[in-house]
């Protein structure tokens, strides 16, 4: 986990490689949830 | 103090450096994950500005989320970079092409059909090889090189089976004989900020960095800068990435991107792109 990680950033599980989204709640508690899968309209 | 909102649905490297650049400017930044909010179409203007700021950098990775958010915010008097009209034009390759043609920007020969039969007739006119692109799409997805009629027929059959209305729009371009690279130029307002060559990944003819393409600095000649600026103005201006190819007849523009990724450009050129974008946002507020 990067020291400067912010809510909404994506990190990869070091064991399985799953993309996880970092979330901080109002109290600053960190949680991880599976990141959204690439949508057909994603990109530039 | 200028208040800037940075709206995203995923924090990539680009969003992170934009947030850092905003902080360096001492700005009051509002970072909004669009997945966490809802908006009332009858929202009062003051409330929306409190939540989103005086100007919003719309950085959603999902094109349709970003487009609809932009429509909502603009209806409530918030300035968005890039504007709804620019986003709408740039998000659709055909609309972009029409804007470029109107501005007399050189483009690859492009034909459009609305059925498999029409597309095959268009290809008879265009010749092979040709390139088939979805009118809405990014990162090189669903872009196909049509080497011959048999390939085209097979691909069209697949498209028809996708039962997606947008797949009924056949956007066909000549295959431009070019070096194994294209050129990306970043424009921020009236400034041409940086340019880089993007080289295709091995075994792929597409040059998207998302597909493993590599970037190198590209000299920003006057001609290239003029062309990029003209393309940017053609779609309404803002923070845009103009993608060009070196055709035998000169540089042609094949795409203008609305929420550009710029990590490759930054790495290749060393230009402080986030600083340029934040400075531009400040100027937009003060206009």
C-alpha cells in the first residue's frame, strides 16, 4: 500500500493480483473492495 | 481563493498528480468520487458550487458517467473542463471527424455506412486494407484492420451478433501507410504543451499506450503545433489530446481525446503537464 494512497486509488493484491479499490470512511478507516471491472465506455 | 473540483470514478496516476498540483497552487480542492454522490436536478446553484467548486476537472474513466455529470453541472452554472459540447464531440469519432472536416483539418479518408451491405459497398470504394472503428470506444478496443473482403464479412457478422445499436454505425477509414507510430499532442487551452511518438507494442499495429505502446519525445514543430491547436479549436477547446499520423501526404489527425491520459507524455517529455492543466483551470475561473 503506497504511503500516499488516497480514496479511489487501485491497488493490487500481492497474493492473487486482484485489483482492489481503496476506500476511506468519514473516520479515516481504510477498507478495500474489488475494483470495478473495465466498462465498454472506459478510456479517453 | 479559487475552488477547484476534481471529479473521478477511479484514481489513476493522472488524477493523483492533478490533486498534488492543485495543492501546490494552494487551491481549495474538492475531490469527488462520482460513485459516492447523487445529484438533484433541481439543486440550487449555491449548493452545487459548495460541493463541486467554481470549476470542475471532469476526470471520469467512464465516458458516459463523465458526459452526464458534465450536463448536470453545466445546467447548474458550474464550469466544467472539458465542456459538455466538447465532451460530446470528442466522445464520438464520427462527430469529431465532422468537426475536423469543417475546420479543414486533414484527416484520413473516412466513409460511414449504416448496415453490413452499405459497409461492404464503402469498402469497395475505399479499398483494402482498411480500418474499422467503433464510433464510441477507447484504448483501441474493437478497432480492426480489414485486410480483405473475407475478413470484413467475418467481422461484420460478429458485429451484427453483438446487438448493440452503435455497432450499426460502420466507421471506416483508409489504412494510412505510416511509420510504426503515431503522434500524441496535448493542448491545454490555447497552448500546445507536449508531443510524443507512440510506438506500437510488438505484434500490434495499434499504438495505444493502453495496449502496451511506448512513448518517445516528438519535436513540436510549428506545423504540428498549428495542426494540434486547429484540431483543438475545431472541437471547442479545453484539455485535449490530439492524435495524428504521418501519412505519405503529410500529418493527418485521426482522433481528439477528451479526458486524456498523459502519463506517457509526461514520462517522455518531462513537461509539467499537471501544472499546465491546473493553471489553465485557474484561468478559466478568473475569465
